[in-house]
C-alpha cells in the first residue's frame, strides 16, 4: 500500500471513529441531559461529548495502527 493510501485510510478511520463516538454518545442523550426537572445537566454537552468523540477517534486509530503493524 502506498503512503497516500495509508494516510487516507488513517484519516478515514479517524473520521469513522469520531462518528462512532458521536453515535454512542447520542444514545439516550435526552434522558441524560434532562436528568433533573429544574434545569438541564450541561455536563453532558461540555464533558461527555468531547470525551466520546475523542475516545472513538483514539480507539479507531489504535485499531488501525494495530492492523497496520500486524500486516506482513
């Protein structure tokens, strides 16, 4: 595989990982956001969302690096 193809695959894996993290975060977000009747829990947006997206990206890139390393 060429250098450009490997770079494109890495970028694609990062984007897919971010999308997967966002999809996992979005599950039942309305319930987590409106946990209390008085006001919304903004921690769901400013803390959980970035961690979910970054975690998905890191997991996807880690898997990509592992597969790339195990390839002969």
